[in-house]
């Protein structure tokens, strides 16, 4: 039986980092483009089995205990990717602030 592939969209960097920590692949993309008063919004396309993602999301919202240093490391990577994609796509606010 092959695993069903799901393209779950996550808009919270904290959730994306948790799911990456749990072994899923998170592909960042620009969800909404920048405007004069706001930089673009990034979301993550989480790749994996739908039931596995749902099970991990229940653990996340159930406040599962995790290694904080591992989580912080992954969260920094996720945020770095987010700012990089904004920069590459020219989607930062005009004044250069994130």
C-alpha cells in the first residue's frame, strides 16, 4: 500500500519548524505578495502522508515535549529560508524591514 501524498499548507513558521523536526519536508513559497505597507507572506507546503501530518499536528497542539535546542535550530533554519525567499523574490517592504 503506497502512502497518500498530501500538500498541506502551513502559514506559521513555528508549526513548519515542528513538522520539519518530525521528519517532514517543508517547501517555502510566497503566499501573498508585498504591498506598500507590508512585506509578503510566506507559507510552507508540507510534504508527507496526510494521516502522519494530522497525528503530528495533534501532538503539536497537545504541547508535546521536544528538545528545545533542536527546535530552535530548525526554527532558525525555517526563518532564514523565509527571509531568503522574500529577498530573492523582491518581496520585502520598500524600506527594507521584514
